[in-house]
C-alpha cells in the first residue's frame, strides 16, 4: 500500500500492466511521479478506489509476473528504478 508505484513495474509483465492501466484510465506507467509517489498517495490524488486497485494489481502480479527476459519494456526499468533506489538510499540518515 505504501510502496512506490514504480515498484509494480518490476512485479508485473509490462503488457499486462499497460493494458490494466489503460482500461482503468490510470496514467502511472512511465510517469515521473511514479518514482516518488506511493499507491496510497496516487489513489488519493487521482480519486481511485485504492482497495480495488490494489486487489487488481495483486491479481495481475500472480497471473502475469514480470519476466526480464521477455519483457520489451525492461530496458527502461533499471535506469528509472536505479534513480529511485539511489534517491531512497540518500534520504536515509
């Protein structure tokens, strides 16, 4: 619930996630805010039913797990995730 939105990109196959976001009218995929915004914050800001959204993402993760060998969107993820991770580590005391 309080994970960064970008983390879902490393749990769910890219096409399935893109299709889900498109059908739900969610524009988080590749959004710069996804690197610093949690699911709870995003749902609040965009007036999305948080519990339903979280359940759908968990279902997608179980049925369409991310596979770096076959996922065409994988090449952009390490750079984005790396920036996010570095930022998180720098924020630690």
